[in-house]
C-alpha cells in the first residue's frame, strides 16, 4: 500500500520561508526542526524569491518515505 503524502498549506510554507529569510536561520536547521526536507524548504524559498506574489500556488506534496525526506 502506498504511503500517504503530506500536504502543506500556503501559510505553513510562508512561515517556514520567513524563518529562513527574516530570522536568519539556516535552511537545514529550520527544515530539521519543522520535520521537512531541506530540499523542499530550499525550493519554497526559491519560489518565494522568484515569484513573491505567485509562490505556493497549490499544495506541495511530500512523500513520507524517510529516504526522500533527507
């Protein structure tokens, strides 16, 4: 049976990116504390930088597979 995917809402994504951009926390440390992958948080950060008003159009889905989260 396939694993369910976690879906993060826009508010969670914006808050996570804000921790990195406004509070000067590192991407890796922030991701670890939030329980998400650094690659995912890095992608959200890039999206917010390149498309400030259009970032996060639609939910991001993340597999619960441990190998994919690291």
